[in-house]
C-alpha cells in the first residue's frame, strides 16, 4: 500500500428505512387550506428524505474510493535524465451482492491501516465518522484508529483533512460561498467541477438508472483524485 492514500466515500439513502423516519416538523403559518397543508407535509418529507444519505443510521456506504501516486515512467526532462513521472491511481469499490457493505468497510479499513498517511477532504467531519457508525451497526471492527480532532490534524499528521487545514486559515467566509472541495479545486488548481447538475442526495435512486453506477464512479473518482492532487499542491505551504 502506498505511503500517502487519499480517501473518499459516496453515500446514499437506505430507502427501506424511509417509512421509519419520524414525522418532520412542518410550519404551516397561517395556512389552513387542507391541500396546501398537505403539500407542505409532502415538501417536508421530501426534504427529510434528501438528508438520509448524510445520516449513517438511515444511509449506507455506496462506494469507497482511494487514490495514490503511481510512478508510470522515467524520462529526460530539460536535459535531466531519470525524472520520475507519476500520476494518480484511483481504486473504487462498490457495495453490492458480491461485496456487501460490511465487507466493503472491512476492506476499506484494511487499506487505511496499511497506509502511512491518510488524506481526506472533510474526512474528519463526515467520511470517517460515517464509516465508523456504519461499521458499528454492521459489526465491523476497524483495523486502525483515525484521528479526527481539528487540533491534531495537519499536513504531516497521520490523517490530513484538507478542509480543516484550509479553513484554519480561511479569510473570505463573509461572502457566504461554501468552502467545498470543488470550490478549492477551482480556486487553487483551476479545475471546474464536472458534475454541476448531479443531485448528490439521490445517489441511491441513481443506481437504478441507466449508467447510474458509472456516474457515481466518476463522481467518486473525481473527488478522491482531486483530494490527492490538492494535497500535493498544498505541501510546503501549509503545515
């Protein structure tokens, strides 16, 4: 396993649990029309279901993506021989009949344990806690501990969460622009997010559509590859 390993997970709603969600709180205001109140009820339920993928009790891990640098060749550059050329290698595994979610998680923890350094974007705030809770629910024991405290996460720590590192020195939050991975990749690397129209709250439903798996695969691959490249760009600048 490579020394530096980037991680990204994609999650989806467990639709089998949709009917077990508590009734959402609905603010009707002065609305007394039964049809309008019913419409507000339905709107609240749809909003609630759209967040299921973010809750490990009502969501599942659809796939896990890893990326690492792979040396592909050596060539002469500007008269200097034996310059190593490297490119990101991406590995993605989906949960399914052949690889149930529990086995996917066990495989993922094994990869993380074998790496010297884990790199994520908001891994401390989402990916790792989600994996831990799903592992608890599915009786999977992680093979390693991953640090999540913002006071112990930096560029050289065993877990480098780039969102925490960048936001520790953020200055422009007054504009109200969400500091997402796609934001930083655009601003710092000049690359656009290639899936602006993809509703990431409906990835489970997307699996049933034509080319759904490929779309989720491409999303996960972009996220984890960008995380690895962004980490390399920040090395030597952020501590």
